[in-house]
């Protein structure tokens, strides 16, 4: 049996596609920059963006602030819900309007927190992932708050687990 071409070679991580509009002059200059660096324009823009993020403080009001790239590992998560919680707890000023609405709902939902302290170690990420779509729908005014999980007393056997 012949092996298919798809199964050969190393697996590369899939990139995201981003459509952007550039002023014709900036597009031309980006193409020149790509030629200088001997890269495709896509590779050049990715490289330039990473370089910029390595130099940009995540909290510009703080002189000693780490850069965006310095915080990449602590902020990045595969799940959008986890990313929002981490960003909200570490850098709430970077939330956009919709994220602020979702975060308010999450903050006020006692069923997602263990204890009264609103710290990452007291947060039940698994429960939020389960109800993430409901939180988004409520924030977008597509549903009422009655679809969100209700607060309750956790079972005594495992105080850190909140079953939904």
C-alpha cells in the first residue's frame, strides 16, 4: 500500500490568516524590507511584529514594565476563555469593550470562584470553558443571565472542584 503525501514529513503548526489593509506606500516599503531580509512579505511582517512586541512594554505607564513578548507565556492559552481570565487578572486595562462585559459577568459569577478572593489560583477554568458560550451570548445581549451557572456550596469531599 502506498503512503499518502500528507503523512510524510514533519508536522508544522498551523498559522492563522490575517487580512490587513496597507497604504500602497507602506505595502511597497514592506516589500522592500522583505527583499532586504530575504523573506516573503508574510514572513517579514510576522518577524517585524515579533520584533516590535519584544520592545513594547505591556504597561507603558510603568517604566520597568515587561514587554508584551516577556508576558506571552503567562498570557497565552489555547482556550479563549482562559486567555480572557488571565488578561483580565493581570492587565485589565487591555480588555476591549466586549471583553469587559464578559469579564464583569465572570467576576460576578460566584460559581466560578473558590472563596472570595478573585485570584487566578481561585478560579475554576474548567467550569468557565463549559459555560463560555453562554457568557459570550449574555455579554452580546443574545440571552439573559438566567443561562449562566448559579452559585452553590461545593461538596465537602473536594473543596477545589465545582461540579456543573
